[in-house]
C-alpha cells in the first residue's frame, strides 16, 4: 500500500487535482465495521496476495511451433508485398453454443461457474446444466483484411464475419467454408486477384487434406484469382492466427445469455425424444420424407436471431461485425459439380488422396499450378497463352512476373532466414522439425506411453475424409463416462486419420496411419468385440464375407495370401466351481 502511495505521489507531484488515497484509506478497507462482532476476529490486518495463472490460458508446445510461426510471417509478408492487389482471410470456428430443450435454457458459455442468465423465453434469470444437449450453434469466424504494406504494422484488424450454423446438419467442412467465402465477398473484393488464407489446421482447414485442396482450387477458379496462398498453424499453436484475437471480443456477446429450443408445435413429437446428434442424423436417414434439417433450423431460429442481434452490436478495431448467411446444401452440391466437371472426380465414392492425385486432369493441374507442403497450399496461374483450367492473367505483367511462391522457412545455423533471403525459392519441407527429427512423429507429447496392441483398442471411429475405420487406444480400459464424452465429441467435431485428440490426453490413435493407408491389422484382430465392426476390404472398403482368423481383402485387391490373425474375444466372468 505504501508503495502504491509513493508511486502515485511520483506520478502526480504537487497537483491541485491530486486525489491520492491515503494509507489510512487503504487500511480502513480491511477493518471490520464493528470490532465487537464475531466476524471481526477473522480480520488480521493482512491481505494475502499470490500471483496465479489460469490453466486454460496455457497452451501445449509443439516441435514445429517456431517453424509454423515463421511460415505465417512469410504468408503475411507476401500479402503485404502485394497489398494493392491482395486480400487476406483468417478463419476459425468458435466453441459451439449449446441450445437447451424446450423450456429448459442452458448457458451460452461453457465455463463451469455459477452465473445468472437472461433466459430466451423471458421467464427471468435462469440457466440449467448443459450436459447431454443435442443441439448446438457453430459460430464460424472469418476476419477479412486488406494487408498492411509493412509486416510491423498491425494485423489485428479487419472486417469480422460471423456465420451461425446448425451443428447437426450444417457441420463445418472444407466445401462449406469455400462456398461461404465466395458468398460473402463484396464487389470491391473481386477486384483483387490475389488471396491469402490463414487457419488453425483443423480437419476442415488442414492443407494436406484432399478435400481442403479441392476447396481452395474451387475458390481460385470461381473468383478467377491469379494467386492463392493458404497456411495453417502447427497443432496446439493457433495463437498466431489473428482470428483468435477476435474470440475474446465475441465472448462479450455471450455473457449473461441462456438459450432454449423453440416448440415445433405438431412436429414436436418427432424430435422430442432426441438426446444426441446421432439420433437426429439417424432419423433423417431412416425417414428422408421428413425434413429433419429444416426442423433443426426451426428449433434454433429464435436462438440464432438473439445471437445475431448481440453479435451485430460488437465492433472490432472500429469495424462493425457482419453476420453472414451459411452455405446451403444446394450451393455445396453446385460447388462439387463444378469441381467434378473440371477434373472428372466422382464425389459419390470415398475420396482417397492417392487416387485423386492420379486422375490425369488433377495431375496436370497440380504439376503446372500447385505447390503444397506440410503447412502451406498454393495455387498460381501459369503463363501459357491458353490454359483450359483458368482465364487470362489479370495482374499487370510486371507485377505478375514478381509473384513467386510463398517460401518455406530455411535454417541457417540456429535461426531461420528472413523473407527477403528466401523469396523466389521453391517451397519445401526440408527444414520442418517434425519431419527431420529422428524417431519423432510430431512431438514426444503425442507418442503413446504404451505399445499399441489390439488388446488396448477401445473404440472404432471412421475418418470423415476417407471413411476408413480407425481404432482408439487407452492403457487401462474405458469407462462409461469417458465413452459418452468421446461419442459426444465426435458428434460435434470431425475425425481425420493421424489427428491428435487434445481434449483426451489418455486416448491415442496410430498416427502412422494416414488416409492413404489401408485398415490396420488390429481392426480385424478385435473382431466383433467393439461396436461398429464391419467385415470390409482393407483397401477399398467393399463388403467381404467374414472369414474367421483372416485379414480381409476382396478379389480385386487381394495380391497375397490372407494373413491368419488372432481374433480378440471379450472375456466374460469366470465360472463358479
């Protein structure tokens, strides 16, 4: 207290407007009003203060975090170099917002603390627990920025665009994001033939995913861009994404809000018993004659309207928040038709990256127009007089001649070279730490602390990109509560081969299996012991008759004699003598 008084006297010396609180004022704040009461015995004249840091403000380290930060810096430097002709988007999904059952509003924020909420139904201050809530609203955030010329200028600015989507039938995907980017551009934005994207690298933004690649190619062709560059952050390092800075501003709109679903009237009986997203989706598959997606939208209509009104009141660096319309299924289908017509790709079947890249049209396009690394994906027009994939170059000739690929960070000693030193070189992965560290997949933290065996397989999940089944492993069994949390997690978020599960540090998958790898041997060793097991070909997923103790291949894929394997049988209780 005395130090505070001294500092204030030093800051405001001999000022007539100096209203510095005295030491006696501070002391009286910690003195009981009545010294004769029982409570006054707890006042010792001391105020214990300790420095604390919230655990949730920390983030995990990653072996590629310095490389990823430098790669993002190069993307910004490239955008700033051509700031008169470019536009930058930084995108991320905010945490889903739960919508409670009819008449049972739940808190819009997920922090476990006691708060009073203004209910959507007008019944007063109330909010219930948000466990087992099937309906959620996904706020997708994108920050549209005209790049500053200098890298040292502020990048934490721009026009925020928030799109509110239904988590059940409008999940975030690469094609949905691409359709929304094209949909939300203004007329003035179309005059800039260069576009840059920065994302956190989730399943819907992972630049190594073939679906994400095709979505960026669609944006490149649909907007007639001369250059498109996209970069993602390393795992657990989205702090370098400028879109993350806006999340704290968006949280202001969710303070003191609780949401509940609308009563659907005569249709309420059809959805009243649904307690999970899976039940909604299964019902839609069994009864396509009932428009369950529209019922889900009608149920959250008032909740989305309330959130839209609150988000629109926010400003970010002087820019008013814009509420965007989510892409419809018709717009996404039209997007796929354009890609299919251009590259002869069949979207009705599972898209395997290895097979798509061998399509002649795709192979030709990638050779002349694409450069991809672990953390970047770039598309640029070629200099041919006539190209069947794109229109003529829009940039001035002297400007386009200076447009090269966004370079990759290159080491010189213990430091990475500057942008000016590497600009003009081909992007490569030669200095990516996770690819060069001997015996390291990503980092030591992601390695399972136990050997992966079929006896430790606990759950079967399917990749959203290749639809191949993958196994989740734990060291010691899996209880009902963890299983329920995992099922709820995969209802909201996409699963991709090789991705880590930061929310479940005790659960691991075989990260060596990418979308190009066939089904693992452990899958067949578990047999029918795990729910979701299907006798499928290990390479093409076609149905195969179950043969005991064998790994399954169809006649088309079988190039060798099936290997005999031991089938894992669930052990029952020991018999009593």
